[in-house]
């Protein structure tokens, strides 16, 4: 399975997921990265050495700039977004603007390149399921979002983006697929993420800070498993018009257990300390991935300990 001879436009392509995905696609395709470098994983790669990669610095709210650079694209991958609990709580208005208007902009631009467009992938989030998400299927959307709670502006904005995507699919036949990733981690992760923060602290023997009591349950998914899912989607026309949970239901741990694992695997002398939680948190988040298994033949391959070791070793190389 290989995507070949395609022009691929990736918003947010300089980030953690974007750069990892580009490494899988760059050999046989023309890549256009559209990013404002708010979170820069690109500089930690050798992707700038590839002549078939074009980097365009730009904002997802700048429709004219998007329209100018997206022309004749065969594949569009929409990753650009405001994310991370702390960022969202501090900037709820910007979160809504970027995640909703930005998604509208990329869809409006996609409509202009409809004659060449073969597939468009939108990265949503597992946050759309709300505070309790135990083995949730794609249609199990019963979120309990409280208006006025800034914590949920991200989830609401991403869910709105999903509705926009499906509206363009229904009305304009834009060939979209939506993915809802569950707690991705791995080398080059920048910005938010418990594993990213814990490893950085552990390698410096600093305290690992847990917000709340650490009993929050997550299913952690290694980046390579997410990339495998995206390649399967791009190679399967049955994926068009669908939404998929992408994660690893086997790799489940509480946040406290995760911190302990990272300390042990990194040989750290760090201690775990607890900080009062000042926002509503997700208590449990575990996906049902049967739909991805059945349609895409997707199955995660990297269990939590193996993925943590790979990630820790990469960070060690950066210190």
C-alpha cells in the first residue's frame, strides 16, 4: 500500500502528527505544508531537504492565502487547530475562531479545487464524547457540555467542524473522512500532552505534576498506529463519508499509573506531586475501534510500554 504521485495539502503540517505523516508520504508525492509554526516539530526533522516539499507559512483564518496555495490538490489533510487544555481555557474565543472558521475556510477552498480533489481528511478529537467515554462507538455522541465552561470550547468547536465537513460532503460531494484520535503520543510531540510533559520532566529528574488525583483513565495510542490508520483511509474509497475512532483500547492506564511507568522506564528520580484541578476533566476515555477494524482493517500494533520506551529514547537523544 502506497500513495503515489499525489499533490497533498496539509494544514498544520509542521506539527507533531503532520511531520510524522509527511515522512510516510514524502517519497512519492508533492507535499504542501501550510502552517503558522505555532507548534514547530518541522525544525526537528530533515524534511526541509526534500525538493518536493513546499512550506507555506500562513494562518488558517487567511482564506485568500489558503485558496492561492491549495490549487490542484489531490489530497487535503486538515490538522490545523487550537488544542491543549491550558491553551483552550486561556483563549476560548481564538479556539472557536480557528477551529470553526478555519475549518470553513479549508472546505470553501476545497470546493474550488473539487475537480482534482480525491480525498480530504479532517482531524477531530475524542473530546467530542464528553467526560465519560468508555468503549464509545462513533455514533455514541451524548456529550454533556456546559455553556460557560471554557474547557469545552475545544470539543464544541471540533464537533462543529465535523458537522461542517459532513454538510460539504452531503451538499457538495466533497470526499471527506473524519478521524477522532484518542490520546496520541510519540517522538517529536510538541505543546500539550501528558506523556510529552512527563517525559521531559522525568529526564531532568524534576517533579511530575498531575492535575487532580491521577485517577483519570486514558487509552494511549502511539503515533505509528495513527499514521497506519491514515494511510489505510487514503487507500480505501469506502472510508469516504465516514468518521472513525482511532486509538488503542489495549493501552489503558490512569494518569497516575502513566507517570509511574515513565519514571520507571526512564530511570528517573522524579517524584509525583498533585495539583488541584481547576477545570472539568474527562474521567475516562477509551474507544471502540470496531468500525475502523471492519472497514479499514486497522489494528493498533504498539502497546503502551513499547511506545513509551521508543518515545523516551527519542527524547533522550534530544537532551
